[in-house]
C-alpha cells in the first residue's frame, strides 16, 4: 500500500540496519552471528526484517523464541539456520525436523522424544543445551547434566549437543559486572563438566547485545545480538560502560520510525476538558490534533499527559488520556499544522527526535518493551 494512503505505519531504514550489522560484525570478528528476531523482530516486523537480513550474506543464523516464529521465518524466506530458544509442545516436535530447526534443550522428556524422532527420520539433529548459571529461568544445573548425557549417548543421531549457551541476569542493568563474571565462570565450569561427560558441544554462545559490546571473553564461537541489531543500546548502563572504555559512540542507528497522521483539527476554548476522566483542562484557547493511534496499537496509556509527538519537526504534547484507538495532541504553537500532516510517534523528524528510550522513561519501562509491543497489524515499510 502507498504511504499516502496510510494513517498509521512503521518505516524501517535499510541503511540503518546495514550500519548496525556492520558494527556488530566488527565486534564479533569472525564469530558466527545469530540475529534475534523474536517478538516480531523486536516489534519491527519479522517478515520485513527477514527480507532485509536475507540481503546480508555474512549472517548464518537467526534466533527465535517460539515454533510459530520459526515457521513464520521459513515462510518469509529464511533458508539458513534457526536456533529456537523457547519450549516446544511435545506433540509438535516433528516440526523441528520438518523445518530444519536447532532446538534449545532444558527438559529431559523433550530430549528423549527428539532422540526417538531422530531415529525415526534417521537424521542427525543439532541441539543446544541451556545451562543454568544464575538467572534461574530456563536452564540445566550441574547435577542434572549426567542424566542428559546418558540420553544423548543413547541416540546415535544425537550423540551430543551441537551448542551450549546461557543468559546473563545482570549485564545490562548495572555498571558493576561482578555477577556477570560469576555467571561466566560458572558457565565455563559447566562446559568442563560436559567435556568430562563426553558430550562437549562444538560451539558456545553467551553474548547478548550488551555482552557482545562490552566483553570479548563472552563471545566464544557464536554471538546472539538482539536489540542492538535494531539500532538501540541495551541500556544506559551498557552505553556508559562502553564509553568509559573509550568505545565508539556511533555504533548504532535506530531502524524503526513510527508515524501516523492528523485526522482532525479542532479549536478548544479555555477551561475545556480533554479526553476520558477529564484529566487535562485547557488554560487558554487551544488547537487540538486528533491522531488515529491508541493503546491497542501499542502506544501505552501510561503516556497520557506525559509524552510528546513530532509534527513538522516540532514537539506537540499529548493532552488527556490515550484512548484505545485515538489520542489528542496540542498543536497550538505549531504554525501551519494541517489535516493529514505526518506525525512521528517514535523516531526522528527534522532536527528533533522522540526515541524509544524516551518513551520507555515516560512509561516506566525499557526500550525493549516499547518496541516489542507495537501492534503486528500496523503496516511496515522498508525505506532506503
């Protein structure tokens, strides 16, 4: 659909994504890069991001959370490797073979069933063990490893895990990385245990975006960048730690810009209420713009009377509560604002910007959530 006919859309910058991938490739050096496309490619649109990633021959892998995401990625044209990080329903495990997936293992019954299916199909299966190092989410403890080793050895098409990985619990939220160091030491100890059990994996992977940016010793044979692929720092603390080490300030550029249009303009008198709950009252004659976006689209109700949008490069404050499908902004001081004008909700307009990080601060959350919760129903457009 032509942009001129859209009232609510996302623009994805091909050049920004290319810049981010180049920066990450330099950090990763010759290691395997597995780009995370879970959560609808962090809200950017899985199909559109797969289209863009397919243009980069340097990439060997993507990672997804669910089987549904893996199937969607295959339908979108991704023919290279896929690591599944999340659980799979027992009755759907055959799809691992049908779609050529590499599942993450943290459950004994799942591993047994995959072993039986590998015998059935007479097909070697790459699996990845998730090791528990202190996040206490998915993952295997040291005491559980001998049971898993026994299962691996009992199926000739499994034999051993192809990979082993972990997740850092506190590498983004602080500039003190003692706990991350503790987890890394524990991971290395568990890898030695796997070697003792004669199921040492071929590759190791621990490096999220923050770990990849900050610590060479976390990178191993494969790295798993997520939010940095899309041009965002994992946290202020990651950015600060990188700066303190003299790092490059220009590694990433946001890929996503979220836009809408003015669909109505109205003049409001002084002492008039705006929106549900009468939470905003004008103190002077006000020109109001109505926008066809609300919390159903992923623009949080927490932004009511707190955020601003950009119109003609100028800031227009949100007035009243964000509605399910609509919102109101004050354009009194924006000269020439008119019907159908483009409105930037997230991203840059002329010399100003409203970044996802600012939206997150107003909402009391993180940039990950702001991006991931943008509705999948909004049209995504790739722009040069």
